[in-house]
């Protein structure tokens, strides 16, 4: 009978342990999601060069109006070279 009491005690301790872990993880959740979000955002935010079609991270792309360019040259070429369209 000792074994059954031991198992019951173990089950109670295990449940308490899980309850504490759940409470702790709930408290930590915002921080954990904050660390994973920026990585997702940088992967998702890729823009296409309006001149050559190259895909570049938005952070490295040059923005002109509502268009993005991979380099300063393409931004200039697209802005002045082609027929005027503002
Ligand atoms: Zn380009």
C-alpha cells in the first residue's frame, strides 16, 4: 500500500509542478513572443526593386514614394531615366 500512497503523492506534486510551470510561462509569454516577432518581421518584410525586380530586405531597400529600390543607382535611373511619371 505504500507504493500507491507514494504514487498519489507523486501525482499531486507533478500536478502542482505543472501548475507552477503554467503560471510562470503565462507570465513570461509576452517577453517570449517579443523575441520571436522581430525575426519573423525581418523575414517577412522583403520588398522588390521597382527597377530590376531584385528582392531586398526592407531595411536595406531605398524607398522612393511608394516604390522600393535595391540601390541608389536604380532609384535614380527609375526616377529620372524613364518617361516622366510622378
Ligand atoms: Zn534594382
